[in-house]
C-alpha cells in the first residue's frame, strides 16, 4: 500500500468533503445508505453540513448540526450524501467520533491494534477499507470487546459472550461505536464527524 504525504491526503479529503454536503442518521450499517431514520414530530430530515479545510491528513465539521429523532429509534451510524433527499450516498461513520485504529486479526481469535484504548464491554465495528477482514468478522456489524490484554483483544457478538471464531487472518480498521437509543422523540447533535485519510 502506498504511503502518501499530507498534501496528497489533504487533496483527496477535500475532493470527498466537497461532494458530501448532507448528513443522515441510521439505525444500522449499510453499504447503500439503507436503515435511515424516518418519521417523528417534528419530522426527521437530513441536515446540511460544512467542513473545515483538510489538514495533516484529516478533516472535521465546522460546526454542530441538530437532527430530530423519532421515538423508538437508535442512532448508530452517520451517513454522508450529496443531497437532502435521495442523492448519491458516500458512506457511513460510526456514531461517537472515535478514532479508527488499524488492526490485524489472527486465527487465535485475537485482534491486535496498537494503542486501541478499548476496554471490556465497549462496542466496536470493523471496516475493511481496501483490506480483507478476518473470516468470522462482518463489516459494519457491532461487536462487544472482551479479553483485553495490552494491544490485543477479542470480540463477541453478545455482551459478555464467547469470542468470535476467526478462521482466517485479515486486517482493516477497528473503531469504537456508541449507539444512542431514543425511547421518546428527541434531538441528536452532530459535531464530531472526523475523516482520516486511509480510514
């Protein structure tokens, strides 16, 4: 994989955020923009977003955007779009504004991600980002962290459950996710969408 200097990464990020003018909220991961929230009173709608200039291979929002969230909804992912309705879908970011970490997974069912900062019981997702995930992990599925030991950990499909069986090694990015459940109609604020080149 080539390693690009900041100027190249900043140019690539500028091209991406120049297209992504609207943010959306989603209950679950989708590669096509599905699982978007709907309904409520006041009604949910995508919100226009603006970006800071890319710097040091990263870019962030310039301000805070508020969304109306219908009752009985969960906000797990934030989507990026070209338009306020329909439009072109550009991808999703896990809720929480956490930093993605490169990882490798082994057939010992162990994941190694230096400096991951995770603790048992937290939730994470895995993104291939051009790599091949270890067999046993699915992109966008939410897992619970177990068995943390230094730079290594395991994941389970249930809280406190057994480790996922990794039958072939792989790599990609791991990122903490913090789904927010709304029993009643509420408001969700987005201020910390951060995109890092290579993630």
